[in-house]
C-alpha cells in the first residue's frame, strides 16, 4: 500500500474513490464483452458453428465406424449445442483480451517494477491455456476414446449424444486449461510473499499427491486421462518453481537499478 506522506512513493496520491473503481470495472467488463462479441461474429463466419462441431468431434469420430455419426437426443440440441460451442470457442479466442482487461484494471495500483511482469504473465497464461486445450484435443481425447472403445461390447453401437459429448469435452478443456496455469499460480504466490521457493520445493512430494487426486476427480475414470493431467501438472509445478526463482532475481535486480537511479537523480 502506498504512503501518501512518502514523496518517493510513486503511488502516493493516486488513490481513487470507490465509485470511480466501479466505473472502471464496468468499462473493463464492457470492453471484454465487446471483444467476446467480435470473436463470436468472426467464428460464426468461419469456420461457423457446424465447422466447430466437426472439429471437436474429430477425436471420437476416429474411433467410430466410418458411417456412424453423433446423435442429437434433445429436441433443441441441434440448435443450442452449436451455439454453446460457438460461445465457448469465442471465449477461448478472446482469453488474452479478457486477461488484459483484468490487468488494466489492477495495474494502476502497482509499482513500475511490478508492471513490467504483467504483460509477460498474461502472454504466458494465455499460451499455457491454449497448450492445455490443444493437449486435450490432439492427445487426451484420442487416447481416452481409444481406451473406452476397447471395453465396448460388439453388440453395442457407440453413438454418443452430441450434447453430453460437448459437455464432457468442454469440462476437460476447462480442467486442463486451468491446470496448466500452475506456473502462474506458483509465481504469484511467491510474488505476494505467501510462500518461499524453499517451501515450494519442500512441498513437491505433497503436490504430486494433490495433482493425482485432482486428476482423479476432474477427469473420466480411465487411467490415461488421469495420467495425462497429473503428469503435466507435476512438470508445470517444477516450471513454476524455476520461474519463481527467475522472478525473484529479476525483481531484485530491477529494485536495485531503481534505487541507483533515484540516488543518482537526487
């Protein structure tokens, strides 16, 4: 928190009234919704809702007979399911824009050396989310459906309902997209002085157990998808520890340079 009596505090006197904070929050939400609407419009033009459905259906169609198709049990499923997929795809496409709006809302209350790491964290978080979703689409779903199909009796025709299929894979997209944010969470915990790097290293063994418990809860009951979530989480935890160490060194160096500049100017 800034000290209004400290002339060297760059945030001194920058506090804003609560109503102004609410207006800024309203504007940021509005900008985010506009970005989401633009992304929905672009995706509606190309590849379109049907094209998006065809894309996400590729993993399961690869393990179905050539002439088999997903079915729509609900009366309104052929309409609402493509719209739902379109909205989720637009939200994923506009994710960096939403993260930037969050950053723009909180950045006025940060010091200059803290702001330097905001954009890199936004970029890293977006990339990790996209990597997690791509990992689901191109690896996890294929292996998972291949594993499940081995237990399907020959007398049973595996023709999943499109609504339940979309709900299942969207939950996997969300689970992996959030799980791949582990490095960001670790770095922020260190940045806020809530934990030390040494504590993170000591907690490594417990995190492995936590990762496997989370994987068992949020993924389907097959070994492949559980391992596909737990193992990357453990690796990303190590990546977060490394990133936190680098962050501490960079922050210390930046603070020293700032103090030297202030001393030189005075």
